[in-house]
């Protein structure tokens, strides 16, 4: 018997102890799965069953043929009445036989069509008149009275048995394959020089032109002729056994500019042509086509297919900026972010942006729509583009979302580009390449769905930006693959004539260019620089009696950023600088600053100097150029001395140089123009087969040296091949009147005082010259600056910290006639400076980041840059590492929380390094003392006022910074974006210095190269490659510094580059340790133990370059 449920529940209340009986009674009150429930125990089931039909009654009903016989038709239709039969006929519409139904003969009735047998008896089949290969059978029959009607031909003939017969032939396959049918009937194929055949028949002529071999030949009137094959026709010749006759079929010819079908003005008539579905069509003779007559086979009565388009549309994509996706942040349901915006630096020429968008698992705010907006400079700048896109993203997925911009953003003004994205739901921040510290803005799901300038919040600077790829996508016409794959015979005298082909192939015109094959040449002068200053626009010189030449060459060198020439004019005269002009021609040019470039002018024909006149050669530009040519052994007289002009419009050069031994470089050549592969195409082919572009030469145009010291140019420091290439593939040729070229480069030891001379450097691969540069070597007199004292503020990173530069620089001037006084807030009292470990340009430009120097010993694995460590609730980012053998220091900045303890333990959260690091001391590295909070930027006046220091007329301010800004750049586009920001900020700070005192001289150290890979291994383990840093971030920064400041404009503004990068011995002047070559060998080796921080001897070499500049401008 079942126990009531309330009773059972009362036994199991909190605190009760059920008995065995109660437990048993509880279980037996319910049905077990193994027990069958009786029908009577299911309430209402018996009543439901009683209402069902009995199975035997239902089965009998199914087999009863009389069931429903009043309402349903039987299978045999036996119960249909006449009225029902008529109703079925009406429904099936077969009550009356259609008039167009064909019938055949049957007994008693003549049908309306032939049966198969009757048709076979009356008509020829294909097999009756063709062979197995499709050609017509030869029979002894007499064919007469053929009748052609559209697509059929009816033939009446007498067969071999003399019986009159009729045959009907379908002409459709012949009409669709006229050429194939014609070819099948040719006896052979002839060229203009093929011996004439003797067999009777029709022959196809393959070549265009006269066929004198086919004789005798007559026209239709029997007159003698020469058979000619013409373009645009099917050319044939028939030989009847005695005489040749010409036969030709004129083909429809495609126009050069065929309009698209949808551009036609209807109706159109013959011979109108159009392109539809990539095919070329022509209106048939006598036809008129309207807009509804779409060209196709079904419209064959209106349109004739005459050809196929040789081109098709395609897209060409150029990647302008390409990120590497690194990681994500805020990608959880607990975050509230819906979008982010960053300044991405200078991006140019793009019309497509790709970002990553993710769908958070379990979110109540899913993303179905994403917006992107692009502005100049910041989120409040001029809007350049805005695009909205719908997306479908599964939970947990991260998807690349592509935005096609309405137009190409050229950014010719080199603005920084602000890019923001926001969604209509929650999403994360998907990080791209590691960035410099930048401020950014964000949106949350609680904010307005409008743009960032409608509602968003600012965030503190972080070392990341969101992932982005910028592309330039353009539509181009390309030759169809099928045409490219087809063989094209050089002997083909009937090339396709199409503007589309010409348009596509035009871009290949630069592959084969006109080259000059020299037969004789005379080079006057050398490539040494004589003059590289002032405002000289043109040079000329009387070069003696010259004859039989048709090309003149000259070396152009631009030296001022503001006046780089874009055009050069060559004027050649007889006998003097004002004599009769025999040649005058101008051409555009493209020059790089401080890079030699040869330019040539070709005379229309060889000049033969029958009167033995002296020849004056001059070159005039629309910008400033240097004079190259070196000096002659003796002085020139006034007539033969170099002439010059400072005007861009002058045609006569009147003024004479003050140094009579100066000569002008010129090449006088005779030769012929030949076709050759262009240099750019040669370089492209070389890269396809594993070659590289020419290395960069980092030779500055001038250098200031300290008299009595040593100056070096180490080859790996000045010649930088592409990543993967190496210096062993190239040769450097140094040329000067002083110094020596050794195994490792150029050396001048000792440096003479009062030096002014040129050093020329040529880059060679094999015997081919790839590049050439020159450097002006300058030094002061020993007594220069006697009794003067100059102040200097040296600002930089860890390579300036610890008195690295000020200490050896002080030692130099302690022994000099002039004095130097350092200002700053760091270092010893007599070697003050403003060097801070980990400092970047942005740290000087803005408020800066406070960093904490952690001193450690005996670490197993030093932490790498951007690793994260925690101490309690505080989190820190590693910004700099300076360690050797597990000893040294690293600097951190706060991510969240407070500063590290004065001593204690750090625990690793992410990245590489020891799991725990115990340290004994911590030093606070101050933030930017140059930052004026009232104006929100760098201010020299604020710094001097708040620190109680001064800088006066002709004092110095030095910058030695940049390593930390570009160190993490892994791609050239990333590095380029970084350095553009760096240059912009550096220029603003220099302008501020000069606004305080315009006479202050600015020295900028060209960031010096690092140690080799052993030094990087000591600092960074396996994280970074020395070569990748040198050839990515560093080279980009060095080249940009040289581009910006190695020119006359910078000199006029008292800005000087210090070529410390050339003089530093990266092999011998970096810290080293001794260790076994391996664990099984007793051999000891010395290896480098620091990647980017030189040893004291290395810092001394850098200080030498400071000293030369300071002494020169004492």
C-alpha cells in the first residue's frame, strides 16, 4: 500500500532520522522501472481504448471493394457513369484532339508524318554521303538543281544505278565551323618561299605578302597577276593543273575601341561592334539590333560572334601597413568595451582597412555591426572616411573584418592617421605589432553608438595598438591566362591589334630600354667634391678640343634639402663660355640628398669637330648642386677655369671659381643605342631568384674630427645590406689623399689639425658600381677655442646615464685649451647629464614615464623586454635590460598599482625570465624634467628655470636617443611609422630650444650599431636577433636622421649630426666574458656579454666624435 507523499516528506525533514521501515515504505510507494503498470492503474486509459475501432473490422473494411463506391472511383473505373467520364475528360483536357498532333499511317487511316522507315527510304542519311572522317564520299553521281533554304540544302541527283533521287543536308554544323570545314578541304599550306605543288586542289596561304612561287597565276579575267595574301582575310590559291587563281574571304575586323553593350545607343546596325560577356560581337549585314536583342547564340540572326576579349578585370593589392597579430585584451564577458581608437602615425595611399573583431562567449551584447572611421591627426581631426559593416561572428571566434573605403586616402601632406573602430556590442582589443607608448581612446557599450568625437574616453599611454592591415586595392586590366599560356610565334606577322592589349602591355615597356654601348670614352676629372655649399646652380668648363662624340655625362649631387633639383640642362658651346651653341637640351632628374648620380645627354648625331674648336660644356639645374672633379696638377688660366652660376635661368656661365686648380667632372663618349634589360628589371629578376637590393650606405656628407685622435669607418657600420644578405657579397672602395683602407674599413690616424679634405666611398658588387658617396673631413686648429668655456646638456637613454659620455668627454677637454661645463640633474657634479635608462623620444616630448631601476645578481634567465612581473597587487612591465652573466640591472614601469619596494621579490606573470627575482636595491628613474605641465609639452625654458641652470649663446644641447623607440620593430613598415613620429617630436623640441635661444647648437648622435648575436643572447636569450634590429628598426632610424639633418639647411639652423655610428668598434669595444667553448672542451673563448651598451672604450670612441664637433665650432 502506498504511503501518502506528505507523510513521506515529514519523515525527511531537517534533523529527522528516518527508520528502516519508513525508508522501505517510501520506496515501495513508487513504481520501479522493471515493473509493468496495469492498464487499470492508469487513470482514464480503459475509456480511451474502448473508443478505438476493432482491428478485425478495420482489416475487413480495407479489402471490401464496395466500400465508398459512391464517392471514390475504382481502379478499373467500373463504377464511373457517362457523366463522370465526360467530367474526367474536361479536367484532363483530352476531350478534343489538338490540331497540331502528328499521326502516322495505320490500317484504314493515312497519317500526317512519315515513320522512321518511310523517312529512311525517302532521304539520305549522313552516312550515305560522308566518310567516317566527315569528308564527302566520291561517287559517280550527277547532282543537279540544289536548293538552299536557311539551314538546309536539298539535292536532286542521279545515283550510280541511274535512279533519280533527292537528298536533304543540314548545313548548321558547316555554318558554325566554316574554317574547320575549309581547312579540311585544303590540299596543303604554303609560305611565300614554298616550292609550288603540282597536285590539283585548293591551298591555304599562311604568310602575308607576294607569292612569286605560284606561277603562272591569273585573275578571273585571265590576266597575268602575282598572288598576294593580305591582312584581315582568309587567303587561298587554287591550282587547276595549269594555272593558279587567288581566292580570299574577308573577315570581320574588330575595332580598336569597342564599346560595351550597355553603352550602345539603340537601335544599332551593321557593322556596329560591341563587347558582351567578354566576347566581341558584330551586327549582321541587313539586321537591326535593339536593346532587347542580347548578343548570344539564340540571337544568331542579329549578332555575329567575331572574337574574344583578350583582357579581363582583376584586382591588384599593395600592402601599405601589415601588422602581426600578437594577443588580445578585455575579451571576456566581464568587460564593457565596444571600441578603441589610436594614432597610427603616417599611413599613405590606402583604400582598404582590415581589423580583428571578436565575439565574446556568453555575452548579452553580441556584435552584429562594426564601424570604422579615419581622421587626420586625432579623433577630432578632419574625417577622411567612415564605413559601417554587418558581421556574423560565432561566440569565441575572432574574425578579420575588411572595410573598403570610398576612395584612396593619399595623405600627401604626411599627417598622422587616427583610426577608430566600434561595434554595437562588446568586443576586445586585438593587439598588433608592439607599439611605442601612445595615448588612446575607447568606447563602452554604455556609451552613445556615435563616433568617438560624440562620446568616448581617453586612456593612459600603453605600448600597444589594435591589429590593423592597410591596403591599396586597385582594379587593373590583365591579359587572360588562356592567352598568356598559348604559344605566340615570333614569326607570326599578324599580331592582335587591340588597344586593350596595348594598354596592358604598356607597363612592360620599361623592361626593355634603350642602353648605350660605348665604343670610346674619355673621363676628365675625378669624383672628388670640390664645392658643396652656398647657392650654386650650374657649372661649366672649357674642356679642350673634343671630337667624334655623341654622349656627354656629368655627376649631379644635391646637398640642400630645400633645393633638390628636379631638372638639368646641358649646353655645349664652341671655344668659350659664350660661344656658339652646338647642343642644348633639358631633362627631368630624381636625386637623393648627398648621393652622387650620373646623368647623360645624347646628341642627335656624332659631333665631328672639323675645325678643332675647344668645347665648353655646362650643366645648369633648377636647384643647388655640388662641383665634382677634383683638382688638376697645375692652375688653369682664367678662360679654362671652372665657371658657375647661382641663377636657375642662366644660359651663360660668367663667374669664375676662386681656386684655379678646380676641374669639372665630365664624360665624353661615342657609341650606339642598343636594347637592353632595364636596371629595375634586372634587380627584380635578381630578387626572384634570391637576390637583394643594393645595401644602404650610411656615410654622412661631413664629419668633425678631434685633431690628434683616430677616426674609423668600419665597413659593417657604413654598409648595411638587406636582412638575410651580408657584407661579404660587396666591396667598399675608399679614396682620399689621406688615411688608409684596411681589412675592416677606413682609418685616419692621427687626425691632422685644420683638416678640410674629401673622402670618397664607392660600393661595388663584382666590378659593378652600386652606389657612391663622399664625406668632407673637417678638424679644427689645435688652438681653436683657447680660453673659452662652452656649456653642454647631453640628453638621452641608458647610453648617456652613469656618466657614460660626460666622463670621457670631460677627460678630453681637461687636456684642451678650451673648457666644457656640463649641466643636468643626474650624474656626478662635474659630469652632469640627463640620461635615463629606458628613455624614449616620446618620454622627452611628453610627461614621460617613471621607471624603476632594479639591481640584481646571479639571475639564471634575465627578464626580457615587455615581460610582466608582479609584487603583491602591483604589476610592472620590463622596459630595459642591461645585464651580463646574470648580473646588472633592468628597469620597469608601473602597469597597475604602486612602485616596487626598495628591496624584495618579483614574481613573473608573463614573458621570459626567472620565475622569481630577488633584488637588493631599487632606484627611481625620474620622469621628464623638461615637461612643462602648463603647455603640456617639452620646454627648455621650463627645465632651466626649475633646475636653476643656464644655457647661453653658442652653448650645446645634445640628443643621444632612439634605441628604445625602435628596438622592438619587427617589420620595416612598423619601423617607418615609428620614426616618422620620432622625427616630428624631435623637430618640435628642437624648435622649442631655438625659440629660447636661436644660437644654441644642436648635436644629434646617429644611433650607433649594437654588438653581435652573442651580446644579444646575453641580454635577451632567444627573443631578439642583432641582425634584425640592425636592418629593421635601427637602419630606418639612422636613414631618417641622415635624410632630415645631413644637409645645408640643418647646418644653417645650427643642427649637426654626430657620426658616432661610423667610429664605434662593435667587435672589440663591447663588454665581454670568458667561458668554455662548450661543456666538453677545456678551450676558453671570449664572447660579448651585452647587446646595445658599449664598454667604456666604446663610449670613449663615441665621446671622441662629440669632441671633434665641439672643438670645431668653439
